C-alpha cells in the first residue's frame, strides 16, 4: 500500500472525533495535544461541519458494532485497527473473547503504551485475550502472522473498518485473498467491512479529501457501485452468503461476507 508506517493523521483524527462525541471513555487517551489543537482551530471556522463529520464517523463504528453482535464471534481480528477502542471495550465487556488487533508497527507500539496508561488511569486489568500484533495486511500472510493466537474451532470474524478505502484494486484483491486464506483454516468465519458510496459533501469536504489525497498521500478508492456488486464479488470468490445494510447517515454499505 502506498504510504509508510508513520502514525496516520486519520488515526488520531478519528480518535478525536470519537472523544468529541463521547462515544467511549478511552478515545481521549489517543488524542495528542498537537491534533487537539489543530481540530480546535478548525472547529472555530467550521463547527457545524466538523460536528457532522464526527457524528458520521462514530455512527459508522456503531453500525459495524451492531453487525459484530449479530454474528456473535468468539474471536475477532481487526485489520488496520489504528486507535480504535473496540478491542479494549469488547474485551472489558467479555474477557473470554479473543481479540487480535493488527496495524503497522509504529501504531501498535504507541497503542501498547497508551493501553498501559489507560490500565493505570482507569484502574482496569487488560484482558489476556486482547492481543496487538504488528502486521501489514496487504504484504504479510495473515494466517502465518497470527496462527499462534487463533483457535481454529472458534467462530472467527475479520473486521476492516476504513482500511479498504485506502487500497487500489490490486491491493484490495490481495487483501481479500489474504482473508480467504485465513478463514479457510477455521471451522466458521466471516469478513466484515464497508464501502463508501458518496464523497464528503461541500467545499470543506473537497478540501479534506485534497489533504488526504495530496498531503497525507492516502488516496480514496471505491471498489463497488452498490450492494449487488458487493454480493456478486464475494459469492464469485467462494463466500457462501453476504449480508448488506445501507446507512443513509454515513453513506456507507456495511457488508458481512460469510466464508463458511
């Protein structure tokens, strides 16, 4: 994937949005003073627009959480986890759940440090089933990288939130092949992700996309035109069922593709 292992601006931006929406009590720990200052400056000029973007981003995460609950996984692998607090929240709620987070080594290193800070500040014990692993999902073999943490008999869900929007067509196909390779080695498994259907609206939306594409060098890509395109793609690749749900709030189609 184009880019490097620098901690992405978007990872901290999403943490800021989640903290701003009070979606959980942990996201605030992942917001650096520098990012907080930038967004407070931006919010002075476009407060309503920033509120709208923050709300949409949090709603997307909540939509994905609902899909996770309907599948009732026994172990979850989250790809390109960034500063998502899902693994922490879910394993605090259910310590028996195996939760494996993956991302670039720079992100994982800082996330481990912040989780230790949260453990002390919040007076909680991190679950022994909550794992953070440095893996590039489109360059490394997922199964070879994670097999020591995976129980083949547990119902397994692979989650990719926002990752695919950064991938061109070839990278996306490689990722799905990587996911297939892992899911073929468990007794029951599925893949959960989403497809953005519309660009950010208005002038500020165009400016944010310009920043993302040109400055941060993380260009946006689309892979499907509609829900039927999603279903056709995964069914043609040997998945046995695809459930989709379109969100008008976030302009995304959430999809759950079952492999077995």
